[in-house]
C-alpha cells in the first residue's frame, strides 16, 4: 500500500515545490499536510485529487508504485 503523504512529498520535491507552496496552489490547508505527516496517516482521495491537480499529476500516476 502506498504511503500517500510520502508520495506527495516525492512528487512535490521532483517539481521543486515546498509543501507550503503546494498547499497554497491546491487550496489544501498546510495544517492538513502537516497533521497527516505527524500522525503518519493517509490523505483522503479529495485531498489527493486537489494536490495532484496543482502538481499536474494524474491519479493513475500518483498511485503508480513503479513511478519515481
């Protein structure tokens, strides 16, 4: 199973985005991302969709465990 917070972090870093910049671009509160990271919890599909849209990533690319 994919760790959604780690995947978001990887994709953001590969696009030279900070989590703060990604939160702002996606409309997802930065507290949501920090909370998920500190609790080691998963992000909801709604949040993932918003983050992916802001990064220009499809959901299939996001969930592709073989993708870098």
